[in-house]
């Protein structure tokens, strides 16, 4: 099966700032190549979940945990004739850094994207155990702490990271500015004035602190807002203009790069899952 199936669906859990959880099922093709500006941590619950990642084809069977680093291109499809189901959480890198309590540490990188590492399996399973209800604030804090600790423990190079830091206060100001610039955009000169660094130092340090570039970060915030508008009934063209994109095709290109499918298909799948839950 090479294309979308009527059996495909995506269910989105109640939102949490910096922390998104989903459950999805695909019969065959799932996602075109795309990338997130977050950690993507998931568990395969049925079938074989296959994806291309860092130049190799990977396969996750039931019970395996998947760990995808921010800004790494990947796709997705069924590894068998019966399709696959999985749960996934998307966690902003800032939450991992905040949980460390040591802001100068670079983000952890887990080289094997398919694993049965005990700490990761436990932390990811707990985070995704009940996605139909909102997370209590203290519960969310514990989940994030456990996930950050598990990621750090699974990074074999973490011991050599000491001293390789970034100017976190300056990058936090840049991120706050980007968060408030979804509609109007922001100039490089503005970020230079805000941070006290030149634009190339900003690009290097922002990636070290948050796992992606300032431009990609702003694009993803625009897409977050566009998804809210689309689900509320706003047309694609109106959502595009409201979120700082040039036009509908501009939104669609970025949407596909970030989520692996066009916005119309995504919205139909989410609405279909919501309708099934009410039956």
C-alpha cells in the first residue's frame, strides 16, 4: 500500500505547553520525509513501524521505543502488511534543558533511534500511558524530569559535554522574541540587539540550546498556530496569512516538511479520530 488509507487516523491528547502527545494508526504509507524542532519520543504498540533516519532504514516492533533528535529528517511507513499503531510525544528541547538544572550542558543525543533501554522504555511508557486525559502539573513535571534523565543516561558522549555551553540567558531572550513574532516576523538585527551577539553566533548558540535554528523555530511556532486555526474552521488561505506565511501554498510546503503530510489530510484525520471517539 503506497498511499493514504481510510483506516489511517491521528488522535491528539489534551495539550500541555511544550509537550504534545498523539496516538496514530497507519495501514501503509504514513509520512513523507520531514523534521521536527522537538524531541520525538514514542512507542510502537502494534505492527512494525519503519522509517528512514540518518541514512538507514529503521524498524520498530511492538514494545520498542523510538527516539528522534530535533531537526533530524525522517519518514514513516508500515513495515508489514498489517500496518502499525504507535504513541508519540513531542517535547521542546528547552524542557530537557530546564530539567537538567545545568543550563550549559548541550542537548543529549541518543544514537540508536530504536531501543529497549530500560530507563527510556519506562519514562516514555509512563508519559504516554493515558493520553485521553490532561496531565496534572506535578505529573507533567515528573514525566519531563524522567525523560530528560533517561535521555542523558542514554547519551554515551554525555560525559564529555562539560564546559561546552551556550549563553542561555541571551538565547532565552531570542526565543521569547520569536514566540511573540508569529504574525509579524522578526529581523536578524533585532535579535542581535536583543542578545548582544552577531547573527551567526545567534544561529550557532540557538541550535546548541534548543536543537534547531531560529528560523526553523519561528516556522514551527507559526505551524502550531496554523493547526489551531485550521481545526477551528479557518480556511487554509486565511490561516496562512494569519500566521505569517506568504500564501496557502507556502503554508502547505512548510506543513508537509514539518508533519509529513498536507494540512488538509492532517485535519481530516484528526477530525475523523475525534468523531470515532464520540461514537
